[in-house]
């Protein structure tokens, strides 16, 4: 547990406790760049409707060509991609860098009712939407039996 100190007096989050600091010292990160690490965990919502499983990911600044949507092993949805860093000019003086960059990869095991051969994906206004239709669940046939007697 550590208290992270920042130099900006006007920043309300200048001093805060970082509960994951212990893990950062024990588990080496794939990259030492915190911006890359922040983007690596792209946040994705998964909702189920009566017709489909719908995944939504906020990917601002990411182009369609930089995102891959795949189904592997028959029932694992894989969403991956990379946001490139902005090119830096040696004459630029950065005051704050908050936008993240780097690679991301998320995997979701789909339920048995997912029609993985009919997956559709679209990227609009920085939001990736992946729709996985559901197979129609057959209702059990009920046959009434007449009772004699």
C-alpha cells in the first residue's frame, strides 16, 4: 500500500492511496508505460437480450482497421486491437498525458445458445458493438394425456 504523490496542487486527486501498488511491485507489467497498461484493460459491457448477446466497447480514437473481432475454439469471442501513440515533436512541451494508448485483448466464453457463425460487428462514434445472435430455444412439446376412469 502506498500513497501516490503528484506535483499539481490544483489536482483534487493529487494524493491518493493506490491499493494495487503492491501487485505492481510483485508482478512485472508487460510494459512500464502506465498509459499502455491503462488501455490494455479496455472496458466492455455484455448484455443479453431475448434475441442476442451484445458487447459494447468504448474505443475512442481507434480506427476500424486497428480492431479485430474473432471467434476461436468455437465459442470464445476475442476482441483485440491497438491504439497508436500520437507522434511527438521534439519542440512540443507536454503538460499532461491522460489519453491511453497501446494494445488490448479481451476474451469472452460464449454460452451454448450463441450462433457464432452469425456474429456481426460495427464501429460507430468510437463505440464497438458486437452482436452474437442466440439460437431459438425450442419449447418442450407438451401433450395432454386423457385420464380414464
